[in-house]
């Protein structure tokens, strides 16, 4: 049974009641609904806690997609006594970590605006994130890019999501910026993330609601990874 992905509709929901639907041979816990983002698209799986009705707390190290790609497996820390299928539980996020990743993820979307080149890879972290670009010429300036990011963040533009059909995305290939990570298709609809007046692109990740939440970021390093590949790293200023 597919896990209901509550974070897709509300990235600010910090906890939810759920029912265990399965326990994997490796000790992962599958539930009917979750607020935990599962590792995908360069964004790590969420950490947090699973609370049992007997008061036991099971630390969750990360969340990943199961083999079917429609259920999310919550990976516990160590080897705790696991709940049984059918058991009611509560899932609670490590919200501080999630929110930092949300801020960073939205900042990376802005970086793709500041550098309008094909994106060949990326990674989101709590302290540092990066995007890799296919850029014909070098000569990127860290301070100039940082200033452009600060200008966009200062606008306080709103961030929202909406859905379009697979066919609409195929008819508008210019929406896709990433060359290495393709938008999740096959369910009939694709989620778009829009930064008002600045950016619109497919994305299944979690984002802040306003650029005001991001705070100050800076380009910490620019690396040459190939003849045309440049890795641009973002960190908190």
C-alpha cells in the first residue's frame, strides 16, 4: 500500500498519527502516512522519532523509499524492539533539521536563477549545499552571486506549489533545469514549485513558504569539476 506523503501538501506539519503497515526484514518501519521526507533528488531523508502507545520512543535515523517506490521506510537507530503491523504510532520530525534543509533547498532554487545554466547535480545539507552546473566558460564571482542571492531573498517573495499533468510538463520542457535528476513522472501529475516572479520548476522536495525565512546565505566555494562543470557551494553567511 502506498504511503500517504503528507509533506507534499504541508511541509510544515511536524507530526502525525499513523498505523504501521509493515516491518521490513532489515528492521525498517512502514506506515500508512508520514511527515518524513524520504531521500530523493539530493535531499536527505528526515530524522525524528516514532512514538509507541506504550510510551516507547524509537529514534528514526532517516527515511527511504522501499523497493516499490511508493512506500516510505523509516530506518530506526540501533536495534530497538519494533512495533507490529496494525499498531498505532505517532511520527514526529526533527523539525530544526528539516527546516534548515527547507531553507537551503529554496536557496538552491534561487541559485539556479542567479546562474541560468543546466544543472547536472546537487545536494542539500543543513550547513552546506551545492549545485553542479554545465557552464561553458569560467569566471564566476562568489561575491556577485552572493549579492544576487541576497537581493532575491530580500524581496520576500512567496513560495507555493501546484500540480500539472505529465503531458503539460512534456509540452513545456523548459521548466526542467536538472539534467541528472529527472522530475518524478508516471503517476499522471507533476508537482511544480513556484517562487513568485522568480522561478518555476518541477520539484518533489520541501520548501519554505517565503524567501524571508531563508536568512543570509553565501557562496562559500566554486570548484572546477570538469571542462564545463562548476560546483557552486552555498553556506550560511
